[in-house]
């Protein structure tokens, strides 16, 4: 067995242990920096590299070599080519090359009943033509646009998959598959009713919102299901709207279908990773109810309280503030890593990830040096 | 097949059984080879469509 294969096996075992509630050999680490960061770190043009993916292999090679991580530090569903071919309005490239999500409304309030009757039909017939200009027109033109977009997306994903396989083979990362889905309420908010729209709907049409969440739940389950559900791999679910809801609206409109989604995936043997965005401290008792070993990556909140309330049942992650990498000294950054290790690592069930992803890199700033120091510290001091 | 298809209730998504019922020309053909391929591309299209809204 080669050293790199042994390293992959070791890392896979760490994650199997972590995801099954056993204490792993050491605290697993995921580099929070993204493909956007890696391109800037390589000194290349962000927009050009996302259009010409052939430039990315050396980008990833340097990125993987220079920063310690147990998982492949990359991947993106926001590749610009298919969005461009579809005339996307919800995902667009900014002048600086970052893919951005402006506030959009794909579903009008008066269309709730149509959505509830058949969510997928409504998505195809009403929502996508409203959000993607090339899907709104003569059937032949729409068919051609969809065919081109799906082909380029497939080609882009295959190319990125090849790079990932090469990096895994070279650096011995854990080999985990992932699927992406959303809580039904968040799905209704993000691209359909918008932040502003759903915020009014919970007061004006709570019954419609509830029925829409129930109607779309099977699609969210299907979207979050890996072809072969397994412990080594997870369904990633970023959580958005709950911190902006009143407690009673969360209980009535957000929680029921969200809980069903997680329970259904868990019953299929699928590990789930929640990205608990913003501050969920008032919902910790709800989170405790979710199936054992649900992974919860927190953005904000009290790590001690989370460890105390959830740490014996679930897997805790996040909390490390990436803003500190920009504003703090190297020692302050390392001290923060130590503080979180001391709180969250005892007893296992801890995965080192930051509170959010690092997208932008200021070339003259301290982030590279500070991030490297933090990753090295956790790697060297996270052994059980 | 990913699961949940029985609750899709859509004219834009067909299970293999629904597809086969619409295509009698497949009778006698090697359905053990055809079915996974038809299902795979039905699911790939579903994932692509849903990713446009995530």
C-alpha cells in the first residue's frame, strides 16, 4: 500500500468514526477557503479561470500543497457557463468575477395554489421561465438552450471531478460524496418568494406557506439523496431563514418539514451536515431532537452552550471566525483555535471547520499566513 | 433511482414503470439494461433543474 493510499484510508476512518459518534484518531480538519480563494492565491484572474477550467489544475495543486486539510478543498456548483447560456437572473457573475445571488422572485404570491398542486410542474412552467430568460420563449429555442446548458454543466462538472480525483490521489484526502438540498421553507424563500416576500407571507398567508413546504418536501428529499447513501459522505443543507422568524412561526412553518427532511434522510442511512447560518441559540432544543449524529456547523453563537446541549448526541463544527484571520495577529488566530479545541474537542464529535467559507483574498493581507498557522495548530494539537 | 419519485406527481418526471407504459415499442427489449439508463438521465435532469434554484 502506498503512503497516499494509507493516508486516504486513515482519513476515511477518521470520518467514519466521527460520523458514527466514535472518537476519531484526531480532530478532522476542512480548509474553509474556496475555489475563488485558490484562484486568487495563485495570482490568476477569477473570471477567466471559472470560464476556462483547464487553468484550475495547477491552482488546486498549489492550494492543496500549501494548506493542511483532510478533505478536498474545492468544488462549486456556481460555474458561470450554464448560467450564462440560460440567461440567469438569480445567479450572475459580478464585475470582479464572483458569482452572486441577487434578491429575485420566481413565484408570485397568487401562484401558491399552482405550486402546491404540483411543485415540479410549477418550477418547469412558471418559475424557471421567469428567472432564466432563455427558458422563456418558443419551445424549440428553450429546448436548445436547455440542451446546451446541461451539456456544458455536465462537461464542467466532469472536468472538475477529474481534478478532484487527481488531488485525492496525490494528497490522500478523505473520499466523501455529497449531495445538496434545502429545508423546504428555505427553498420557498431563496429563489421563489425572496427574503422580503416570504417574510410578508408568514403573516398574510401562513396556511399557504405551510402547504407549500409540505408539497415541496418530497423534492427536497429526492434532491438530498445520494445515489448510494452511506456513512462516508453527507447531504449538505445550508439553513437560512430560521433566525429571522418569530418563535411561533418557526415552530409552525419552518420546523415540521425541516425535521421530516432530516429524519427521512437519516432513515435512508444518509449522514446530514447542516450549515447552521447566523445565530440559532434560541433553537438548540429543537436541534437536539434531530436524529443522532447530525453534523451541525455553526456560524455564530455560544460554543460552550452548544457543546453542553448538543455535544453528546450530535457532531459539532464551525464557530471559528474567519474575520479574525483578516484582523488578528497570528498568535490571536492560534489562540482562538486553541480556545475552540479546548471547548469542543473533548469526547469527540468535533469537526474543525470555520464559521463560513473564505471567498475573497486580499493579496497584501495576513489571511494566508494566519490560515496556515491555524490549520497547522489544529493538525498538531487535535490528536486524541 | 433516488427515491421520492412516487410523490413527485409531475408530468415532467416519469418513473421507469410510467415510461415503459408509454413506450410499448420496448416490449421484448433488454429492459434490465434500458431501465437504469432511462432512470439515470431522468434523475440527472431533475438534479440539474433543482440546482438552478439552490
